[in-house]
C-alpha cells in the first residue's frame, strides 16, 4: 500500500480518489525541491512527508539540498531573523558570502525539471540558473514576512520576482509582488515516526529514561533551541505556574545544520534552569522522532510560546495527539489554535502561566480541548490536504495564473 492509500482509513476512499484524479494532469511531471538542510527543522520534516506522496500521485520527484559553510549559514540566519522582523545587520560582506555560495550551487538545478520549487531564503538565488524552457519555478516561503525588515527583503525581492509564483502559509505573509502568490498551510504525516500511535508502556519508558516522573503532570515544549521559540520565556512561565500546581517542565529539541545559533541558546537555557531537578532540558539528535512522539503523548500540557512563527508544525503534532496546546498568538499558530476550542493563544509569560495552570487544574477542560484539536487536524492539517493544495498550485503555475490566489482547504 502506497503512502497516499494509507490515509484511506483516516480520510475515507472518496477524498483519496479525488486527490488522484486532480493529479492525473501531472502524471510523469518532473518536480525538484531544493532547501538548505536534510535534517532538523520543519521544512525538512514537511519535505520528508510530501515527496513520497507526490511520487505516489504519479510525479517524478527529487529533493536536493544546497551546500554551504558556516559563514553562509551565519548570513542566512541573520537574513531569517530580519525577515521575521527581528533586528539583524546584513552587511555588504555578508551579501558577498551569500552570492558566492549561491554561485557554487547553481549546478544543483535539474535542467529536465517541469517544476523547480525552492524553499526559503537560503537557496532563493538558484533561480538565476533558470532558462526560459519548460520549467515553472515556485518559491516556497516558510517564514512570516508580515513584519520583514524592508532593507533585507529588498535584497531578495529581485530574485523572488524571477519565479513564476510564490507560495506562503497565510495571506498575512503575502507581499506586493509581480508574480502570482498561493497560500498553502503545512501539514503533518499521521503515519510518521513522530505521529504514529505508541503503546503506553513505550511512552512511560521514554519518560523514565530521561528522569521524568510519569505520575506527575508534564508541561512540554518541543522546538529547536532558537530565541524566536522563547525557551527562556517558557521556563519563566513554568516557574510561575508551579507555585500553584505541582508539575514538571520538559524542553526538548535540537538544532539544524543551517542554524548556527542553536548551541548558544541551549547554553543560555541550561544556565537559566540552574540545576532545577524538575526542569529537563533535552538536546536530541534530528532523528529522534519516536522519542519526541513519546514525550508529546506523555505530556499533560504542550506549549509553543513562539515570538515569531511561520506556522509551527509541532503545534499540529500535539493537537493530533489530542493534547491541549498553549501557543503564542503569532504567525500560523493563530490559524491552528482556535482560542478556547482547540487550545489557548497567549501574549505574555504571565498569560502562558495562567493557561498552563487552568489546564492542569481542570482535566475535563484538557480533554475537551484535546478532542476538538484532534478533529480539527483531521479535517485540515494532514498531508493529503497539503498534497492536494500543491497539485492545484503546480497546475496554476503551469497555466500562468495571476494575482494572489487562495487555495483553501
């Protein structure tokens, strides 16, 4: 059974057949995806699930990763932060590094592709390798550009407008561009190691392996150690909440090869925790998907207190597992959490602490939020829905659609 047909048990036969019919005009089409890391971070996770589904739907799909050194990824991290609206300096020397690494990777582009999809700012300059042949080029932006530094955005805009279309998570992120723009929200793979059902004894074993008491409530945040995920804010919120309710905090995550700040942020978190035995800081390798799954299933409350967020796959993962989620009211999290129905949106450390306390003291509320969250994910944020939107976007790009297009689910 192929990866798409596995979803018949979750979504029904009719939905899967609809997707296969939509994909028929793309049978045999060569699709190339390019990003900057094969492991770590949401983009790699999304591509790891999307590529097999696109192949199962009849397309010939490659996923390639551009090569860069530490200098390049320091530059692209600064660009990433600036595009999120965080102050960051991008100097002429940094732009030169970006240009040099881009030039070295131009040979990565497939000349026989029907569609080339470039993910995020790091490889955006590869569009310079395009010719005026049959390939349609799409820039897939996973970043919230609604508050982007205009000077840094200006550095990328000329390259972006060489594409045939741009793809964003939300309409809020759309820019004034001369090319069509499509809105596609990300999704998760219900059958991946990170989301598949686990036996209770495995969940308990993982908690105990890390010294987490499965008999006491667990507050969990899973994310890269990144300042924009605000792990220090999560620590402060937990410290406030536990004055009212006995609980433990787990901060689980790791780094990505294109994020050079991760190790520094991890050390800041360890210093802030100061040896508190009830706060568990877990630096996990990128392939720890089943471990993260078990931690999420063993948690009582899951937090994603991001300060900026393009979408936040970890929120969807937690909701799929029927967990109440407290998330920062930013970016795509605002589209995943329906406040008071599938979780709570928060704006501060104090607000986060209040919602954690509210959920811990009301098991009935926790159950209701988790149940609603799981149903919302089933209807909106599983990979077949994402595949369907990609099929529509490729067809629209092939036929040269203009303006901002909303590909709703």
